[in-house]
């Protein structure tokens, strides 16, 4: 008691510990006189305040009240954390929201539970000692939701991994170096490893924006191998060549050296003619033609089979391999559909067929999330080269829920599109994140090697409930919450920006993130992070409209227009902030699987059951 009084006195300039001891003795005497043998902490603190005031130490009493409030907050936090730990320890996932909030973590397993121990402890620490008190209070009271707060001081959210760039020359994972892949099977395996490795450096999902283009190179290399193998078989069988493999290699190397050609799917590059000219010098031309016909046919069949097996392995691996703590499977997405080469088409076709077939027992694979890019002239119309693949994608989506579809011709995507440059084809993360505009560097408005840094969501229905149908009041409160979120995102960005390359050995160390290859291990990552996005999310637009005017956007034109107006207003605020700061502020409809339940539970407790607003277990998700 004396120590607590002395600390409060020190805050006002006091230095006499004897006085603190004397006051503590008075507190003790009061407790004895009033027969309080087992007083609570709150009772003791009440008496301390009373004794300080009675003895003329008003300033010290004021400081003690502040100290007391802080200690009460800390005790409450610790009690809450212990309650959370109790639930994690003794409840099954079906009874505990925290254990269920992430679909790719099994909260009932040892590692899943251990992850949640660390996660919940980190959240409490950041809330108590790192976050701005205003931001912490708003999160705690359900005005906003700071996503992935357990990673607040550690890392960023997600990234679009450019496999073309990563695979060229090979890459390292921290425990060894992997050579550049030379077959579609290797491309598939290393794509999984890239996703797994990058997920260990971030708290969000991983996406491949150019899956068909990148994997097509693996198909081409595989076809070349199969062609050589089958040509050697034909030479040995039809021409009685003793070592067909050596002869096939010599001829292929000679054509490559003299004509810069190699066997390709469809045989449309003139390679066959050049090869026949060399072989016909020593062997019958008609038999050579038969050998080539056999080799091309078998090579295509075997490459198709290899491509299917590689895509099948890719899908199975991403649903079974683990990354990060808690035995998580990687949260993965792939974008494809625009590559019209025979190799690219083979990749698209087989990843769709492998997805349609399902996993080992025929079950639907939850990862990777597929995004099929649709464009007129490529795959949208009957006369387009990839139209058959678009139809296949629709068939697979009807059965397996994936792929989703991204329309490159949409005005907000088409404005960035440059024919022949896959990096300008708008791609998405599975969490709905879209990154292509770049206020920081308008010459780099591309999707590759960029992602979201962090995001925070606003509880729109709560603002509407408190506005009691007053639209002007709604916008005033919305403005205040937007300002709060912007400040919180900037505070988090400052924490992230002080990190160094060495803190992200794969994401930054292997040049995954845009321009990170220019940095050294001890360099700050501030400038390269500016290519990423700072995102505000919203949830419950339907319930917001119900609260404001009695109808949601699916019921009346007025509600539809008001909904668009609200979303448009938030977007304009983000655009204005981007212009002001030179940072990529953006707006999303939050992927709020867990948050949709958290917000409505808190609002229901505070405001009761409001028909059409808080009368369900979830707010409308994006």
C-alpha cells in the first residue's frame, strides 16, 4: 500500500516515503477497526483514496485514482485472458468461437490449441501496451475490428507471388537451395513450396497471379523430355539404332544450336523439318517421318498425363501440407484463364479437371481458391481460343464452387490492362483483396509481387443503430470512425515499416515483394512496403440500411441507392487519403467469417434484438 501511495506521490513531485508509510498505516488501522480481515482489492483502494483526501493529499489522490484505473484495467485483462485460456483448454471447437474462427486451423488439435494460446496472449499484450488507447477501446467495444491483431508488430497480410521471377535460376527457403524446375511435376511441387514458405513470413493468404503462364513453361520442358524419350524409342525400333537416346539428344542439340528451335506442342515452329533434314542424311526419310509422328503423338499424350498428375498433386498438396504454427494448411489462391498457348491451355484444362475430380475420397478441395480470368477475345465468346476452357470452368464451378470469375473487361480492370503483359491482368486473393492501382508509383500499376499490408473493419450497423434514422448523424459518426481507422492503419504501417529484410527471409530475402531484391539484409523495408495497400473494410450494409430506412438494398430502389452512396462515400474518403499521403489506401467488403458473428453479438447485448438488424447470429458478410 505504501509503495502504491509513494508512486502516486512521486508523479506529483513527492519524495517522502515516510509519509507514504504513515498513510499506509492509517489505511491498515481503518481496515482493522472496521473488521475487514479479508478485504478485496477494490475495498483497499477505496480506503486509500479516502485517507489521502482526509490528510490533504488531493493531488496525490488524483494520481492514485489514475493508477488505480490502470491497475484495474490490467487485472480485468488478465482475468479475461485466463477465461479465454480456460475455454481453449476445456472446450471443444464446436463450443468455442475462438477455436473455430479460422477454417484452416483445427482448434481441437494440440498444435491448433497451442497456436490460439499464443494468438490470444499476443492480442492482449498489444491491446494493453502497444495500441493507441483510442484504437484499443474502439476495437474492444466493437466499433471497429483490427484484423489479425496477434500479428500487429510482426508482419504484413498477403502477397501475389510471381512464380516466373522466383523460379528463374532457383531459390532458397532458408534451409537449402532449390534449382530451377525442369518439369511440370517440379513446377507444381515448387509452387506449393513457394506458397508454404511465403505464408510463414505473413499472416494472411498467398496468391499466384499468373498460374497458367508460369506453369506453361513446365509443360514445355516436360514435352521436350517426352519427345526425346519417344524419338529414341522409335529410332531404336524402326531403324535398329543401338543407342537411340544419344542420337536423339545429338540431333535435338544440333537443331537448337543452329536454328534456336526445340520440340513444342502442336509442332508448329519448324522444328520437325529441321530435325528431319539432319536425320535424313543417314536414314530413310519415310521412316524418319514415321519416327517423328510417333514421337510427337506419344509426347503429347504423356505430357497431358504428366500435366494432370502435376495439377492433381498441386491440389492435394495444398490441402495436406502444413505451414505456420497450428498445423495450418496454406491459405492459397491461383489466377488463370488468359494464356492461349497450347502449354498454357493444358495447364488450365488439367487444373480444372483435377479440381473437378476432388480429393482422395472425392471431397471438394477447399484450397487453392481458383479465380478464372474472363475476357472477350480470349475466352468469353464462342469464337475465342479459350472459350472451351471457360465452359469447363463453369462446369467445374457448378460442382465444386470454384473457380470464381474475374472479368478483365470490367471498366475498373480494363483501364489497367495491357495486351501481352500478364502482370496487368487484374488478379485477386481468395480473401477478395484486389491490388493493382499504385498511388505510390504509378509506373508500377501491376499485380505481381504486391499485396495488402493490413486491414481494419468498421461496424456499420452499430453506427446506424446509434443514428436513429438520422442520415446526417450517420455520416458524421461514419466520418469519425473512418478517421480513427486511418490513424490506426498508419500507426500499424509505422510498426511494419521499421522491420528489416532479415525479418522476412523469404518474402523480402528471396525478392518476392516488389523491389525487395534491391535491399540488403539490415535495410528497413519502409519504401518497398509502400507498393502495398492499407485497407479499410466494412460489414453489414444490409442491416445498416434496415436500421436507417427500414429496408435493405434487395428490397427497394431507395435502399439500393443509399447503399451505393454509403459505399461510394467510404471509397472517396480512402481515395482522398491516398492522394494526401501517397500511400495505397483502399476499401473492401470485409471477408468477415468470424467478425460477422462478433459484431452482432456485441450489438445485440448493448441494443437488444432489433428486427432485421440484430435478430440473427451474423451480420451480412461480403
